[in-house]
C-alpha cells in the first residue's frame, strides 16, 4: 500500500530525513517514534504530499508522489499538529 525507497529531505545543508525505506501493507499499523527533531513530521509531510522530498520515491497504492500527488492527497487523511491556516487570518462574526 505504501512503499518508500531512500526517502531523504534536506533543508539547505541540514539533512532532516536520511534515506528511509518503508514497506507498509494493507492492515499494518506503523508508529513513528523519536525525539524532537528526528524527522517524524517531515516524513509525514512528504508521505502525504505536502512537502517534496529531496531524494527518494514514495508510492501509495499505484500512485507516485510527484506525478500523482493530487490523487494521493485525495486518499490520505492528514491532520498536522498545527492546522495549516494563515496565521494572520481573523474571524468576523456577523449577526
């Protein structure tokens, strides 16, 4: 279902994720554990198509991140730690 080969992400010269390999089958459950700064959030953002990897390949079912990113986003529910909203948005209540 989810196949990851050599997944890597750099921020300038800093390597946040270094060559992860995963093969998750239907029905399996995976937990990403590690200290702050270990690359868990960066990995999830790449797996869900919200962040481009620097290297490697991600496949979800028969779709590949890159050419099929929109199709993958349609099939994966992802709620990040902080909601992806504009921080300067304000709320107007009309009565």
